[in-house]
């Protein structure tokens, strides 16, 4: 697809594209926004290099694609109520987002978009992997697709943020700080979503359940459900579906949580990584 106002290069990997020719720190014309939106729906994740974004500018750019949402477990930066800092200090061992997942799928209305901006990154390591859950779904057998589409999942933040969750352990609190606590009632909440999600804008179907955020398949035990979750995670993270993005200061990634999984690699011990994240409200998964 050709564009009049931006350049789009999809040679980065099996999914995603690098967009150039646009300064995201400035207000954008409607035509430019429309082209970015079209490219985003086509490629699922867009990467922008060499941007200089204040939190206010990042939030403004994100707002072109819908109403902004607030993350329930971290405090935002002073400049914007919608921008949260994701910082791993050099002496920390546990990172944020270090497993395959879609962002905040345990909310009744999960975010459709995440925009992550690199403020400070290590010279080596700290890459993010992105997996195409639409292509992975299409590659399943018809019988497997039909079975998965008939099942609902129980989604919850409790595996990560609950009283027994990963971020509630003493080690995690020491490494990640008190910003990962709070909101105890919501941390134990549950919501029902399908395992296979239909994209509201494209109509395409994608794998949606994940080990960190889906407790179980409705009516199944956790152990029974994990067999399915592990199979799907192994399947959708095959090389043919995954793009690896190397961050640089000033890089911004914008991905579609309705059809993309991601995993922040934790391979930069002894180095600091500082990111800013914004999420855009989405629809209830169907």
C-alpha cells in the first residue's frame, strides 16, 4: 500500500513495519493520522525511530487513535496522567512485561493500543519480541480453531498483581519498587473473555489468551487449561510469526493488543532501561 505522507518499510520481520517521514512531537494533520492508522491495521505494530517526545507529546499522539486509558497498577509521570514510567534500574533483576502477553487483557475493556517510547536503553539487550497472533491463529488446523472459538477464558491480574502474584513477592518489590503495588481489590478481580478474539476493525480472528493473564478456560482447572495455553504460546512464538525490535533512545513502538503478543527480554543485567508507556481504550473482546 502506497502512502502520500509517510514511508512504510515492512522488511523488519514477519510482522510490523518501520514508519518514517513524520515528526510525532508535532500536531499531525488528519491525512497523516489516517495513513498511520491504515498502516497500523495492516502491519499490527509500527516502529518510529529518532523521535523526541515529551510525555505530553506522546499522549497527544496516542489520543489520535482513541480515548486514553490509565494503567491501574502504577503511578503516572507528573506531566501526564496517561504516561507511566517503566524503569528497570541497573541493580534490579526482574523486569516489567517479561513474558508473552497482550497488555491488560484482564480488564473488561482492555486497551486496543499500546505506545511505548524509549527514554534510556542499554547498548545491548532489552529488545522486545512481537508475535502475530492473527497469522498464528490462521495457521492452526480447522478443528483446533473451531474448538478454541467455542471456549471462554477467565482473565485476571491476580497471577501478576494479586496477593500471590509475581510482583507481590519480596524480591519483586525490592527490585521493582512500590509502584507495582496498590489497587488490591482490582488485583484479585476476574473477567470473562473469549480465547479467540475477533478484531473490531478488520474482522480478523486472533489468539488472545495468555499464561500470565488467563487463569483458566471456563469450566476447566488451571492445570488442564495450562496445557492449551502452553501449546498456543509455543505455536504463536515460532520464528515465522515473530519480529525482534532493537530499541534506541527516541524509538516508539505502537502495537495492536487485539492481535499482537509481545515479550520484553530481560537480558541486560547491570544496565538501566527507562521507557514511557501510554494505552488507548479498546472494546470488550468478542
